[in-house]
């Protein structure tokens, strides 16, 4: 899925174009100048600095993700809850992975279930803390294939995600090997890109290796 078109994409690229053009013109002027004066040298230095600042500004603007017009504020309190009976190394890994996902994707709510136990809830928390696996969850866990519900309100099976904020717009169920599932809730429909999905799958694979060291009774 692609992100919504950015109406300011031309403006975001403008500093890079102007900065690059300025640098080229400075180079041409330097080459064509038969005798370089001290004042021109100072001007060249200033011009190079200004061009570099413009290019850097443009690159920073490229990193700013436009807000989807369909984005909502998820209903719930922000929190970070880790299962207490985990090794410190596992806690660190879960904290690291969840931080990366919440800060680099449109994910606003994240739940990790492994061997029937909720290991982590982070971001905007739903009103329910218990995760009762529904058909989608079980299918993802059984087939170890991710499921992306691009617009949650269109799916009858959305009722099984009652542990996420009630107005969650999109959900990815990402398997953690065949032992668990990572559930990611977004605040806008159709907002995950294919690159996001691949990246999330990579993090889940890394978690699977770390979580092999623990074992729970699914009770």
C-alpha cells in the first residue's frame, strides 16, 4: 500500500533543487573567473554554506511524513506494560523493538503475545488487557503468514481486536515464528507501505530468536 499523496511534495524538494543549482552556479563562476579576489573567495564560502544548508533542509523535509487526512486520535491512555516474569534481556529486546516500530511506522498501539501470554502492551492502550485469540489471530499463528487489515471497520472479524483502541483504523497481525503474534494498530486506514510490512516482519523474526529462551504455559 502506498501512503496518501503529499500535496507539498514539490515544496519539500525545492530547497534541494535551489541548493544544488546554487552550488553548480558557484562552481561554474569559480572556473570562469580568471583571477580570484579575496572578496570573491569570501562570497564563495558563504554561497557554499547557504547551498549546503538548503540541501540539508530539503533532506530533513523529505523525512517529514504527511499526516493522512483519514487519521484519527486513538481512544485510550498511552502506556508501556511489560510482563514482569521476563528475563532482563528479553525485556530490553521487547522495549527496543516496540520503540522502533512506534517511532518509525504509523503504528500507535502494539501488543505482543507469545505462547498464549501477553508479553507487552505499548502505545495507546485499549480498555481490555486480556487477549482472546480470534479466527484471524489463530490463522496467522497457524500459517505463520502476516495478515494486514487495511481498513479495520470493513472487516467483520474486527470484533476480535477489542484489546486495541476501539477506533483503531488498520491492523497488522505479524507472526513470531509459530509461537506468537505481534498485533499492530494504526490510526489511519491503508497507511502501511510494503516497506513497512517487510521491516516489521524482520523485527518479528529477530524477536522470535530472542523469545526462544523463554517458555510459558498457555493457561
